[in-house]
């Protein structure tokens, strides 16, 4: 590209061919006031704040629409320019409220910043009456047109960037402002709720609803909540976009950049991403978990040639436990060049994925295939190998030990009758059933608990032949730990559900269990130690009939003090303060449920990644386990119009379902607003009004 020589206010600068005068000045750090201009939009020149003089030419020129020419001499701050610029500012402010301090975008408003730069106030301006009330009935977006200055940036973004064309100028009384095309609401106008209009609005006339930011630490997190809420940090919009484009192999590769179990998560992930999906505010969240499973089922395996494999380090790592946390850590440590051996007490690897999750929820061939790949990169998994003391592994020459034993010890409530023969701990019951052992239950089964394990117990009991299955728990329906999907599935299968109960006694008569005596709970809170504070309804005792009772009220790691790590509340492993996985024992690390308590599979996987990174650093590696397995390309900003888009509910076919994604991440590709103080040392000295 040939460079042009341009003089601006007596100083010579270089300009690229095809650049405008405004772009040239801003590139050189010379600030020229502007408001309707935006780096991602075609120039319009309507605000007339960017006016300049050009020596040898008559009149004033909008610098955002005037291309530079070689030898051009530009003047940005003459008295004539200042006078017209002041008139333009008065016209902008005539319809704008003088309430900066109470404005929702106070200190983040381009108009406010510009007026401060020009040292201009609206105290003497005759205001036009504008009583337009904010419109807050649209999903995600507020239209507060009393603040609109008719710069047109939002309209151009909707049309030029997105191809949606849902916005236009409308006249209300004497005031020109922006509104949905053809009147009505945004949905009726064909809005895709991508947020481009919000991102380019300079005044807050179009802005995000305040509730969008309530849960999040920063703007990026709030605007792409699916990626933020994923414990493993999977780039959800990126793999959904690949599925939409028919590139399923790439989609799986994106998931594998963060986890070695994409297929498994496609079946058992609790999908917190879906609960915060912005599409939920329109009709129904995008079926993210199903899309992940679809991608894994259509994987082409091309990612196998792109992952990193570091040179052997000569360091040995022992991993105790072949569950999701242990296998994830082993996978990344082996890729980092370490010699990794996994010791598993059971005769097959998988941990809770194999013995806690029923096969009807997670097909074993999916789990086996993903474990086989972990083995294929050099991870040695030794089953039937119980480790009683970590010190023994250190003596065997292992440089680091990771304890990821999960929570395989079931918990029963300490109530009368809990030790009866027909009373089982949930995880023990699932383990026996999932390993093919015979479990006698009888016809009538009562499961005590309201989490995912309880609903797995209910489902397995029904599949083992129980004719009547019921669940009872302390929590009310809206506070249960199980997600609504699990609850609805159990109810559809015919299981009964009893909420807000406390359990007093397991009743046994004639050598067998006949039921559980319960009391109704009016309220339940928790103290600072996490212990329940329960208020019961007087004289509310009643008996739930049962021939077998399964406790699914909690689990704990099956560890003894002599194992060699400090144990805390719930028999969980205590970590060294300020670390992600390092215990107080030198060279001994811990991850997963054994540290965090019973959580989700994806949470355990995420902790396994953190442990792998920390162990690699301990072994003098660089701690870098991130990899790029699929192209990192920006999404196409042109999303186009789709009639009926906001009322398109889940369809059950994932390539079509992927089209329901709002593509919230595209908004992050729009150039952020930039204020005059960010343009360089000369910006305060040129072009002031």
C-alpha cells in the first residue's frame, strides 16, 4: 500500500491510501471530535462534529467522509470550525435530557465525554420537550429514546453489520428517534437480539437490561454467559457455530481443546450453560448439551493430528483414581511429557462415570472409547490396585502423586432403623447395580434425597423391577439439587415425589421395612457452617410406605487418616492455601470430588485440568496445557433476517437447533467505544470547540 503525506494542523503525518481524513487523524493520535462515526460502520457525516477545513478549498468538510489526498493540508481547530461544531453540539443536545449524573451509562457515554472535551454545557440551550418513556418490555434490550441523538449508528449496525434491518428512524411529535421497523416491538420487526445496536449506541438510548449483568464479574462474561458458566471454559458459541456450518469434526475439536470427554459430557453434563443462555429470555434456551453430543457422535477424529505432545521429561506421576478428574489430569500430564500411571481400586476405569451413572444415561461404549484414547497417548491405567498410603508411591519413585478418589462412601441419616438390612446407601446401590451384581429391592422403593444421585437411584430401581418408586427430600421443589430435566423424567416414568419433609424413623415390622415416618417442613435454612436449621409443622407426622429405602443424602471420600493427606469436613482432602490442588504434603496433589465434595462431572474434569497444570509446574514444566485443535476464525457478522426467529422453540435436530443460538459472541468483535483521552498526547491540544 502506498503511503500519502498529509499535513494536519501544521504537522506532517503519513496516511494509508483509501483512508478518510478522520481515520488518518485518529491513527496519528490527533483527536477530531466525532459521534456518528464508528470504525465498523460506513461513514454518514450526520453529526457534523468532525468538520475540518482543507487549505485551498472552500467550505467545511466532514472528515469521516472525506478521503485523504497526497499533499492535503487539514485544519481541525479554526474559529470557523469551532463555531459550526458548537452549533452542531447544540442541535444534538436540544433533544437530550440534562441528567448525566443519574444516567444509566454515566461515565461510559460518548456524548458526555465529547461535551467534556469541547468544554461545552447545555445550560443555555432551549430544550425541546421529550417525554418518551423507556421501553423495557423487549427481551434483553431497553429502548430509552429520550436519550437518542439520531446519529443512526444503531440502524447502520443492524443493517450493514448484521443484515437484519430491524431498526429505522421514527418521528414522534417534533422528535426524531430510533424504533422497530413498521412499529410494534423488536421481535415483530425481525430483531435477532444480537446486541450490535447496544454496542454501537453512544448515549445509552439503546442499552442492555440491568439484569443482564447481575451475576457476572465483567461485561464479556455477561454477554457470553454460556462460555463463562462452563466450569471447563469450553468455547460454546464456537462449537455451536461449527455445527451450524456442518463442520462437526471442528465442533468436537473445540470441545476437546478443554476436555477429553466430549461424548460423555454430551450425555451427563448438567449444562449450567443452558440455565444462563440469553436465548432463555426470548423463548427457550439453546439445547447446548444436545448439540455437543451430536458433534461428538459425528466426530471425524482429525483433531488427533493437531494436539500437542511434549518431549519426555523423565518425571513420573502417580494418579490415584480413574474417575473424570484423575483421567483428565493423567491425559494432560502425559501430553506434557510425563510418565503417568493411574491406580484404580475397581476392576474397570471410569470412577463414578462407570459405577455411579447408569448405562441408560451414559452408554458404556461412549465412555470406553474416550478412555481408550487416553490410554493410547501413553497413560498406564492399572485396575484392581488399591493404594493405602501415598508415601508408598513416593518410595516407588514417583515424583508427584495426584489423589482423585472421588466420593465413593455413601452416607445414611442417623435415625432409628437406618442400619436395617433393607436400607441401602445410594452410591453403594448404584455401584452394585452398575457392576451387574444382584440387588433385591422388592416392589416398593423409597429414595430419600433430592439430588442427581437420588434420581439415578429411582431410575435404576424401576429398571430392576420395582413396581412403585417414590422420592422424598428436605428441599421444596424449586430448591432441589437435581435439575428439572431429571425430575420431569422421573415423574414421566411414574415415580412419586414428596418435597419439604424431614425423616424421623425407618419403621420395621415382622422382619422387614414397612415405611419411613416423616414430618412436614415449613422452612429450612442453613447456618454459617452449612448445617440445616429446620422448622417442622406441629403434629404433621405421617408414614410413607416402603419395602426398601435408599439413602441418597450425600457421599464422602473413602479415605483413612493413615492415607497421608490431611482430611477436613466431610472427610474431604484439605489443600494448601492459595493453590488449586497442592495438599500440605510435599509433591502430593488432589482434585475432583475428594476435594470439592460431590459435584458434577464437568466440574471434576475442570479441576483435573487445574491439577495437571499445577503438577506440570511443580515438575519444572511450563504449565501450558491449552491447545488449538480447530481453526480460530471470527464468526460471520452478517446473520441476516429469519422470519419467526424469536418464537422458534427447540426442534430436536441439532444442526437446526444450532441456528437458534443468538451468537452473542459476535458482539465482542465490534470495536469498543474509545474516548478522546485514548488517542495520544496530542489529542487534548487539537480541535477543541
